């Protein structure tokens, strides 16, 4: 695994803080109705992404996930201004404003979505890995899902084929405790989701998803296993989300005391403490990082605000092959 250094922790702090503040801004503009539809935020789960990115080879490895998908493409290399513009529905977005919050996509940076169907991305991730094996490409696909998606049949069908064909894929369940408002304990007669891999003799284990260095270590092992042709791994990344399932979630299923207790494990605060404890940065240097993050968030917001909406024909061109659309009303 790449060495974890002072620079690693400083980068983790800046990136994770930016992801948090980026989404905090999205929550603010959502209330102002500048972002519409559903909005699922990643607050609290940032260490999962930070650790994974450290273990990946971003020149060739891929990532696919569900609809809590705004910061992952940014970590993979997508311009955050384009991500925010996409949520605004603007023509400068990653999909010209047509995908929106739940369907961020950037093939150039090997981020394959952003999928609204619960569990729908699981077989797709295995499909990407199958293509890499078929064409003898030295790439690994990280396939993310929420704890609720592990109850879908698509997971079991995919696990069976992934092990049978020894596909270069790492299956990652981000267990934040709740599938929408339903706790893990209410969805099955066991709470150790990682054990689902045992039925397929797939290497599997639980991972502390609140510490990026722990995630990086386990991801590195799983990625190396996949890259050398030994097949998939299933990791249960135990994390927590500080906001609701989506912006419309009243969160009646958990107490404020529970959330406050979990916030004591905030991964950003944890990384900051590591930096201070090891004297890797002064308060003045941290303030400079904080300011850079604030400035970049404001730059993203301004870009999205100032960008134009896509022309109407962009939407039609994405759906219809026929150019004159004779079946559409002129009133459109």
C-alpha cells in the first residue's frame, strides 16, 4: 500500500472537509429550491471514500455506487463545479443537467454512477469487472451499495457469478445503520452484513468506516487480491450518516442523542486530531486549508448559479434518434 504520511492526512483533511462543506452548501440551496428532486447527502461517511481513494490506482480503477453520489466523482477527479452545476440542472453539468442529484456520471474519470434503483448498480459493477477480465485489463472496480441494497436478489446473483468467474471487483457495503428509515436489525435476523459473503466462500470482513487509514488498509488488500486474479472481496464498511436519508427525511426513527453520540466519531474531527497530535500543522495552517475549502465551495456555487440551463433540444436529442420530432406538439 502507498505509505500514509503527514501529507496524506493533510490531504484527507482538506478533501473530506471540502466534501462536507460542498454538500452543506447543496443542502442550503436545496432549501432555496435551486436544487430540486431528491438530495441524499454523504455527511459522516467521508472516511470511506478517502481511504478507498488512497488504495486505488486512479489511472485505471473504476467506481460505481448508488444515489448518494456527489462527492465520489470529485474524489475520482471530476471538476466539482460541474457536479454542482449538474445538481442545479444546468447545461455545464456532468450530464448537461439531465442526470441531476442521483445520477452523476463521468466515464473519463472512471466513475460510472450514480444509480437510483436500489441494488441496480451491483450487477453493473460486476459487469465492468467482467469486461476488464475479458479484455485482460489490469483494472479493479469498487462497487458500493447501502445496507438496504444487500437485501436485494441482485446481490446474491452477482456474488455467485463474481466468485465463479473470479472477477476483479471489490463489493463495498456502506452500512450507515439505516435503509432509509429502517434499521439493519429490522431487515434480517443478523446484523453482521459482511457474513453474506461466507455463503459464496468470498473473502469478507467488517471494517471501521470512520477511520480513513483503516479503510485504506483493507481496501488495499482487497484491490490487490482482485488485481492478481484471485477474485472479489466483500467489505462491510461500518459508518454513519449525520443527515437524514434525504432532505425530506424527518428522522423519526432515531434520536438526537444517538446522532450526537455518533458525531463524537466524526471522521473529519478524527483526522484533524491526528494532525494536531503529531504536530503536522499549526492552527494557522489549518485555517488556511479551511479558507481554501470555503473559497472553492463559493466558486462552485457561483459557477452553478451563472451557468445557463440546457437548451430544450438537448433533452430531446438524448431521448430521440429522429431529429425532427414530428410526434411532439409545437406548444413545447
